[in-house]
């Protein structure tokens, strides 16, 4: 952090600093979220955060502070430009110049998890229309503002037709408003593979939180720039800038760390607060320093580098290069861009939402789907009837096959007892929520252990839930 | 398929064939699952499937047939060996030789999705202990059987502490039983990045379904072998073998397709049914053919290839090479392996499961968390009290901050009204499920629109649910 602040000061950036502390120390002092209440006041006053790397413990302890900050502050967009610095930074991909725009607030990273039975643990993947609209529009606005030609969407909607399907649908809607920008959609598995093999074919990529986490690391790693790249976390009122790399306890205090990651985060911060010419000045000085061969140990290469420098020596070189332009790298020309990106406030369109049933999940230790299927069929509930049972999404009743492996977690789909099922295809009938409560009472009285429920809705007459595998 | 069958026949493999039809044709003829009932009978009789590529439509129509087959048949393990064929197949990674063992039945691919409000769509990620145990043990047994030295686990348990945490925990338990095999765990984002940049550092990788989908495509793509690799889907009784590539409608019927993907699937099939020497014979003939430079159009390279051949010419070359051994590639020595892999039947350990509360999700169109928070606090439910509210996982009541963006999807955590909360940390009290039913009635009577519920349990006295972000 010191090296970056020193460069910012030397550049005469018009900034005022207020310090806050986050992380393990705060956690150990008794605040389970790892962030103290006074920190929120400072953030709300300043609106802009330059954050040093902090560590998230694996599998225990407090929740990811990075995630808490991003989500509490509504930082919906994580932006990571990744550019090769060939030949000064080793890479197999000298021509890559890709920007990953990652949704930052939702998806599996909502972190809503429940162990429901002895066998089964669940995490909720939440995808929202406002979340999709904001991130997709941000990606196109970003492309417009920084002269980018193409936006690629990555989803897995051949499997997740509703959640990833929503992301894809919103992408199609919004891309139509930007006819001057090329747009396309790829399936995340193949897309990640193609990005890894041919990153030079990508320009801007927009995707949801988990996928974005993976592909932004892939991009940085194959560019050789994990230690050098910065990232922006943009919200409506507050924004946070950081290095993409995590903390490195093994080299802490050794004065050999490469400050480029945080510096590149700071450069993005300067463009965000309107100090765009200063941003260009620092970026060009940094590119010049890399070109001149003054390299910290992490990127030092015999025969290519000129000198191995410490953190502060590197910072001093950047400072002495303020005002210089790089010779072989492309110059930074952020100040030629269109400036600040504005995202319209989400307006909820009201759809007609009709309750037509419920998936009731039951903890049952038996193994024969026919047994639980018959018990539930003969419930004689006045309002609801069993349509099917799945186990891990696969239909096992009626008409399952014996090879399907069954856990103790049975999803039992109930619909109105006056719904019509013809050839397995129902015409759903509306129900009242009180019918579901009645069904739950009935199941409870029969000794069935209900562990969770999911209502089934139609939205504007369209089914708002997936079918069972094999339904 | 014809080319592969021709080679199998020429190799004198001891096989008997029964044909079944799957996919779009079956779907269009009125079977919504895309697989007819007689197909299941044939599969149950034969136990072994060699499957040609089929297409899954994106975002509509029938569910992925590949997923239906894998899950209905309990094919828990997807195995994909990826080996470079440098210099005959172009790759930046000449030394990669990695096997990806992907969990094949659960995770987000259970495909359980619900639109719950105007704004929010949800997909369930289900991770099970039997699923984790089977796949992790398979990976170590595979390593043992085929002389592999190291197994790497990839998870995201710094975020998903319960689901991915379970996978990691089971990996740690089972790896301890294989002290002769090196084991380690990586976070999926960094792991995927490192695999993409340095695949030669990996041996066997075991991971859950979605991650495995992504990394197996990354591995195949950077090896240049997407069109050449086969894959096995292994269940307790039934197994299915295929090419890793999908269908290619653009070259269908042109007789230029590379049959290597399905052929490599067939070679894995032969080892599985005990025809291991025949498997070696075909594999060595295939490697020899690649070395000799007889290449189909997809891998043909001027200056490296000797001749561009059609599908059937390639098959004939492989047949004429039966009995040959490759000169520069490593010979196939499957018949020196330890043979068939057996996975013990899962035994459920019974934990004490105590109900201590419920997350009740409410569809509410307001925007101020204080408003819904106060309404729910003043419910005066006799058995349950509100502990907190989150929106997309972030705590917004009590004590939220104004910057948090709120959708119409409010997760309201209720616990026993006699639970003790000291400094925000509760000592949970057991409740009866009837208390949750009472709460739902109470909420319904107050005009609150409940959309879903998740019970909160302790297992053997340990909390079986995540805290809210910032809780």
C-alpha cells in the first residue's frame, strides 16, 4: 500500500485519505463479520475505497470479507482488464487484451447453505433480473466508453435453463440496444476452454459471479499478470479498487512485493473519480518502467530484465518516469474515453404471479421410491395431490428405474388436486397458500419429515419452475 | 459410429451389439424426455453403452439427455484422460497427461430451478455425502489402478463452506487411506487458472460436476484434443462410453469427421468389460496411425501430417496398424494395470438431527428492510421469533446499511422464541415442525407472501446452516 500511495502523492492526484481496518484483527477482537461499525461510516463518507489484499480463511471462521464488502455496498460489477506485457512478462499469449466484467453480488456467492439431511447439503444459486440487467448494461456501457468492439456472454443455460437462461435472455435484450457492438453467447465450459486456448479472440466478457471468478483468474494467470493486474468493484454510489491477487503472507515485510496490482487498481480509481489525466500519467510511467526492465523479483527474467528492484525502488522508478510515454507498449489513453458510466435504476415490471403447487422436500431413510410414492399418493389431502418425486433431480416416482441412486432427500411435487394431467402434462390450477399449509400439516401428522418447501408459480401464464429429469 | 465399430470388429473384440435411439427424433415423436421406454430395457440387459454425440437444445425443449442418462443410470463418475499428442496435434503444452474425474450426478446439474418472485430465480446446488465419497474414492482407486502419483481436489470452500466444504472434508478423509498417493486441494478459480497455464503439473484431478465440466473442457482444448478424447461414465452396474465432443451438424454426412473421440471412448469401454489386451491393441494402432501422419482434416497440419484422410480411410489405417506399437508416443499398457475398480457401498452414519428454526423466504415489494423487519418482529408468534433478514445473503435487518441493494426476495430467519441470543450469537433451542407450520399460518394471516422455507438443523450439536453475510 505504501508504494502505491507514494506514487499517487508524487503524481499530484487530488485525493484525501481516511484509513480503516478490516480482516482477521477485527475478527479476533470480537466482531464476527471482520469489519467494525465505524468502518461503514468512513466508507459512506468517502465513497471510494482503495483496498489492500486480505485473506479469507478456508472452510471456517468468518465469511469472506471481500464478499461482505461487495454485497453490503452494492458493488455489483467487478471489472478486470487483463493485458499481456510480452516480452517483459512471460506469457504464451502475447496479444491478449481482455476485460472481464463479473457480476459481483449474487449467484452461489449469496452463501445461503443448509444441511438438510444426513446425506445432503444445499447451496442456493440466486440469479436476479436487476442483477443481470445492471451487469450486462455495465458491460456494454464499458465497451462503449473504452472503445471495445465486442461483448461475449458466458452461461450454462443448456443445463440451468431458468437461472442462466435469465442471464442469457437479459443479455439478448440489452445487446439489441447496442447495435454497434458485436455480441455473442458461449457456454461457460467451452467458453472457458476457448479463453484459455485463444484469449486473443476475446474483448469484453460478461458473466455471473462464480463463472467470472474462474475466468478472470484464468485470464490473469495465462497472461502472466496475476501479480500485476488491478480490479474495480463498482456500485451505484460507492466503488472499491484493489489488486486481483490475494495477500501473500510468505513475503510480507520482505520489501520485495510487486506493487503493480494495487497500483493498477489505483489507476482505475483515478479514472472513476475523474482524475483521468493523472491516471494516464501514472499508467504510462508504469508501462515505461516495465519496458525499461526494472522488475521486482516475481517477474524478473535473466536476459530480459535490466535490474531486479525492491518494492520501493520500483515505486521510485515509476515516480521518476511520470511524464514519460512507453515506446513499445500502447500508450494509456483513458482521458480520450467517454468518461463516467451511468446505469439506469432498475424498474420492476409487474408480472402476474399465480401459485400452482409446491415442491415439498422430505427426509426419508428408505430406499424404494415406490414406497414413499404410494404413501404420498394415498394422503387424501383435500386440496393437493402428488405429481412426482425426484431424488437429486431425477424422477423416481411414478415410473422410475431401479438403477437411479437415491439419497435420503426426496423432492415431492404437489399440485392442486383439481389440476388435469394428460399424458403426464399438467394444466395447473391455482391454489391458495393455505392449501400448502394444510398439506404440510397433513404430512407432519403422517410422520413425514418435511425439510424444506419451494412454491411453484406461473408468471404471466408461463411455468416458473423446471421439470424433473425424466419428467 | 461406423468407423469405430469397424475397428472394434477388426480387432476381434468379443462384443455383441444392440441398438437404441435417443434424442431429438424420440422427443419429436412425443416422448418429452427424449428417451423411449424400450431403451431402458436394452440398457439394463446390456449394462454397457457406447454413445454417439447428441445435441442438447439451449434454453428450451427437453432436458439434457446426457444428464438424464448419467443420473438415471447412477453413472456417478465421469473420467476424462487428456494427453498431448505433440507434435502431431498442435498444443502449447507438449507434456500434459492429466485425468479429470468429475462427479456426474449432482451439484447444480440436478436442474432444480424455481422462479420465486418477479426478480429472483433460484437453482439448487445439492452436494451429498454418498456422492462425494463415491467420486473421491473412485479417483484414488483410479490413481492406484493406473499408476498415477497424485490426486488434486478442486473446490470453492472459502465461499461455500458447507457444500464444497463437505467435498473437501470427504477428500481429506479418503486421501488419508491412500498414503502412497500425493494429495492436495486447490480453490477452483486459482486451480483452473493454474491448470490452464501449467497443465503438466497435474496428474489426477477430482472435483464436483460443474467445476469438472469446465476444467475437463479446458484440459481438452489446451491439449488440442477436444476432437480426439474419449470419456467414461461409470456407475455401479452400468457404464457409458463416448467422445467428449458434441455433435457436429455442420460436417454430418461429409465423411471427414475424426472418429478418434468415440474410438478412445470404445478403448475405455474395452478395459471396463475386461477386453484389456484388445484395448491396448487398438490404442497402440491408433497412436501409430497418428504418428505415421495419417490425419483427418481437423488435425491436418501442412509439413507435419503425411496425408489428409477421410473418416473411413483413417479407420482403415488404424485397422492395418493393429499389432503395431507406436515409436515416439508412450505405448498403451492398460493390461499391466490392476484391473477393475470397485467402490464400496455407501453406509449412512446416523447423526442426531435437531430442528432449531426455519428460513422463511418472503416475496415483498417494499424496499426498506426496517419496515419488513419491524412487521415480522411484532408478529407475536407463540413459538418462533425473528433473528435476522437477509437479501441475496446479505444481512439487512437488524442493523443493515443503506447501500445494500434489495430485491423482492427476503430471507427471514426464525428461531425458537426461547433461544438465547447474546451479542448476536444464539444458543439454539429445539422446536417441533408444527411450530413452523404455526408460523407459516401466522405469516399468511398477516398477508405475508411466503415463497419457500428451509429448515434449520443442528447435526450432532453442530450448526448445519450458514450465517448471513454480515450476521
